[in-house]
């Protein structure tokens, strides 16, 4: 746990420093006048239509529609996309493992995002087009694991970001496509 801050240490924060200077009991005031350099105005803009949930959902729908095409260019694109998808997911998993085991960031300890962002995906990304039996087995395990993740999504001890559901569904869909390609 963190040590309890002293009064002097809390004054590092600008708001606390301002309160401390305003409340001094000297014969004369330390602060004669206040001048706000950058006035804060609350953002009253409506939320953008392009939320992560919408963007990832469009990506999922687009990839599903593209997968239905027998066009050679579409198939070539999907091969490269699968490599990129699995590599980025694996890299994210590696980052989670690193932050969990090698740093002192308490916010990333026991991060349940590792149940869908497997570090091994970074390796399988280079073998998505391989016809080796172990690759087929890997995708079978991935399918089973992702189905379990989706079934447990709302009952996990950690609240998962719902905007990631389309990404998990995309991983499941592309793993299923890869498994069926054998």
C-alpha cells in the first residue's frame, strides 16, 4: 500500500497548494489576487457516434461480410488481417503479462483481459496460413476458450469493457474460419 502523505507532500497537487496558500494565517496575505491562466469550461458536446463499441461492431460486421466473399483479393486481405489481428491481440496479452508480473502497477494485477488476449496469439499470427495439425488444434482450443469467455463475460470478478465484445467475437469468428479451413 502507499504511505500516508504528509501535509507538505499533499501540497504538490495544485488544488491542495492553492487551498493551503489561501488559508495561511500570516499578518499579510500570501496571495493578493488570483488569475486563472486557462479557464476551464465543461465539455457540453454530445458524445460522438463513433464510440469504440460502434467502430468494433462495424469492423466485426465488415470482416464477416468480407469472409463471405470468394474473391481472391478478399481472401488475401483476410489472411493478412488475421495475422495482424492475432499479432496485436497477442502483443496486448504480452503487455498485460509484463505489467502484471514486472511492474508495480496495482491496477493491472489480476487482469482478466488475459482470458481473451492470449500472449500466444502473437506467435500463432505467423502461422495463420499454416496447414500443420498443431495450428488446427490451437484454433480449436481458442474457439473453446473464447466461447467460455463469452459465457462468463458478465459474471467475471472483473467488469469487462463491453466495447471489447465485438473484438472477442471477431477473434472467435476468425478462429472458427481458420479451423474450418483445414
